[in-house]
C-alpha cells in the first residue's frame, strides 16, 4: 500500500524547489537577456516572445513575483498531496 504524503512537507518542498528555479531564471534574465528570451521562445514551441519580453526588471517586481510563485506552489503542493492521499 502506498504511503500517505504529508501535505505540508510536499507543499514546502515544491515551493522551495520552484523558488530556486525562479531565482535562477531571474538571474539569467538579468545576466543574459537575449539568450534567456531565445531559450523561452523554444519552450513555447517557437512563439516569438521578444515582442512581449522586457529586460528592465526591478528588485521589487522580482520579489513580488517570488512571493506569488511561493504562494501558488504552496497551494499546488498541498492540493497535490491531498488528492494523492484521497486516491490511495
């Protein structure tokens, strides 16, 4: 029988992992904006995102985005564990 997941631990683990990815992404945009734009165009199946991409990011907007991503992933991680536990 599958083991129950702890929703708080799953949520926190996911939030930490996604926060690290978010920070790495923000650093890439700050250091190499053209490379990052091309990289993400590939992720979107060749859609040209250069028309909508902005490279003038601020510490405030990045921090706000980080807070948002933490909240979203905490909710998603908790819901994932809750659903997993209900299905087992």
